[in-house]
């Protein structure tokens, strides 16, 4: 077993090389599995070389916009380095470019699962489910996104929209009102909340929110003009 272990000195040298953290991860993972099996682990430079090759191929093809070419090496990287969110994210973007929303959603789930900041998958994850017309999974993903960053007004806004689209008006209103406590000068929240209140028959409150939207974003007057008219407010 002694010949199969890297000394601290060799690891320090290795860590200075490009892509070293991936190489170290592979070596340590292999040693871990070898210890579990109680067997001597032969050196496997071919695995390291293959992984380096896939890293280069994935990066170069992706950067050049050759998404079909980047697909296979990136898929292999998510299998060989399953804890590296960067490759799940790249795979998700490749699948999006290739117009494959089901595969894209699976890759974003990988980002959500492995990234130290799962919000990196938001709002692309629920959006992929929406492109699949899978409203239930989209709403679940919007909820999970808002859970990991409960004070993120953008995530609260998208969750409020999703609740509203699902006909869950009380939950939509509660989430949007919470978003206002976090970002009281975010105009889009007033617009979405105003539409929600208008749909629920509260035209007075809706008009107040539309007016607030217009005050905060006068350059976006066209977006609110029809709602001001519907609520009895003459648009200027």
C-alpha cells in the first residue's frame, strides 16, 4: 500500500500544476475506494490522462460554441468528477443550446445537488421544467430555489409568479408581499402583485400598486398603462 500513497510533498507539487485539484480528487477518491476494498490499488495514470483529455476537449469545444462536440466529454466529466458542479453547469448549458430541456433539467439538478451555492441553478432549473410543460416540477423547483435564499427578491418574485400561474393566489400574495419587505423599491414586485390583486377583485389595492410601479419605473409606463386604465386610472 505504501507505494500507492502520495506523500505530502508530492501532493504539494501536484497542487501547483494546472488542473491539479481535479487530479488530486481522482487520486484521493481511488485511494479511498481501495482502502474500503482492502486491496492494493495499482496506479491508474490512464484515468488521470483520460480525465485531463476530457477537461481540455470539453472546454475547447464549449468555448468555440461546438456544443454537440462538447457533449460527450462533459457528460463523462460529470460521471468521473460527480462532486464538481462546474461540469454539471456546463452540461446544462450545452443541453440548453442543443434544445434538450429534459436533459438540461437533469443537469441543473446536478448543479443544485453538488454546488456549495445551489442558487447557481436558479432560475434555470425551474425554467427548464417549464419548457417541458411540467408545471408541478417547475413549481417545486421554484420553491426549492426560494428556500436556499429566502431573502432573494428575484427568487421570491419568480415563486410568486409561479404560485399565481398555478392559481394559488393566497400563497402568491404572501410571497410577493414578503418580497416587498426585502426590496420595497423593486418595481416588478408591485406590477405582479397588482395583477394578482386585480385578478382577485381588489381593484383599489391593485391600482395603488400599479401607480407605485409607475412611480418607480416611469420609463416602463407602457407595461402598466393598460392596468391603470382597467382600474379606472387614466394613463398619462
